């Protein structure tokens, strides 16, 4: 695996570690590597490619859902917080909605 995520995380015991997309994709695509003696290198490569495609499809779906959630919440917040003298900038700077993905529990 490339990258320094694991090394950096080891030195920061009190900080939360978040793996990179590449690290998660690598774990996903190689999770079934058990050393099957009947599987050729080409078979393994093909399976890894198929699993990588599945992972990327799943990730696009999750990102699309998150973006849609954010768009809907932003629109709702904007409509609920409109005051006669408000501007779009003041509403945006107010940070009306907390980000549920940045909670202390995660």
C-alpha cells in the first residue's frame, strides 16, 4: 500500500484516523485473497478489477446521496432563515445546519 496514513496515524494516538479512499479500495478489492492454488495471477487481477469497479460504483452512490442531502438541507435552511434584510452571504456565513458527519461520536 502506498501513502503514509498508517505511519502518520501510529504517531497520533489521540487523533482519529481516517483511511484514504485508496486504502479502503485496496482492502475491499483484496478481502478475498486467501491464496487459492487454482487461481492464476490473471484471475486475481480480473477479480481485483471487478471488485474495484463495484467499490467505485458504491462510492459514487454514497457521494451522490450525501450531496443531495446537503443540497436539500441547504435549501431548507435558506428558506427557513430568510429575513427581509438578509443576503445570501449572511445566511451562508451563519452556518445554520450542523454537519452530522463531523460529530464527536464518529
